[in-house]
């Protein structure tokens, strides 16, 4: 099955990025398919996903970041 078809059957796309990205094709494609995107606010992910995304404050402590993501679900 193609990725677009899979995304259309998905409700939430979790994207816990730990890189300072300038854009994110995966998040853009997920939003285009109708998924809610939950991502860190690192780099340009905020600008890429706003106002449709849900954001988790980035934390270099991976345990804290995991806890923040869990609270969103």
C-alpha cells in the first residue's frame, strides 16, 4: 500500500524531532492527508505545522521529552 493511502487511514502522526529542521516533508504530507501532527517545537516545525499541529516543548532530557509526548495522547 502506498504511503498516502496509509496516512489517510491514520489519525495522528507523532513526529518527535530532535533536529533543528527548516521544514518537514513528513509533517506536511501527514497534514495534507488529514492527520493531526504532534511534534516538537524545534527549528521551523512550528512554522511548518501551525496552526494545525500540536506542539510539545523540546527538552534534551529524553525522559522529559517522552513524558511530554505521552501527555498529548
